[in-house]
C-alpha cells in the first residue's frame, strides 16, 4: 500500500513543479533506464544458467521493481541513474557489513537501503536546484 502512495506522490509533486510534459519525457527516459537494467539482469541470469530464467523473486524482488518504477517520474535521468547505482551499491555494502558483523541478513535489503539513498537524493536534488 505504501508503494502506491509513493508512486502517487512521486508523480504529483514533480507535475505541480515542472508540468506534465517534462514529467512525461522524464518518465519515458527513466523507464528506458529501468528496461535496460532489467535486460541486463535477464541476460546475466541467462548466461549464468545457460538458459533464460525469470529473475523476479530469485535475483530481484517484485517489490524492488515496483519501488524503482514508482520513482521514475521523481528525478531527471542523470539523478535517476545515479540513484539506481548508488542504491544498489549501498544495498550490497549494507548486506556485506551485516554478514561481517555476524548477522545473517538473508536477502539483500534493496528497498530498505534504497529508501535511505532516495531520501539523500531528494535532499541533494532540492539543495542543488
């Protein structure tokens, strides 16, 4: 439910500030970035398993995908690409630090750690405009 609210706010706020046209263009470009990354995950898993497999729920969760799709209208493409790379890097570092600390983190907490990076990106984007 909170992802629906996030998607509504991530769309409504930029529309009121920048207008429909800008947000539609931005969303289209950011969707291309998400599709490119998705294709990369599918290709990687196909090479790893020597057949095409569905990476959802095995390598990336459906909630992770919905979270990043909800953010599509929020940032310009440069910020969005940075957000994806920073989120995934921070998630992996968090997961590895949890392992080294003796905790069993299980799955990589992509949405949780991406939320931290998204908050930082919103603050940076606001301060630099």
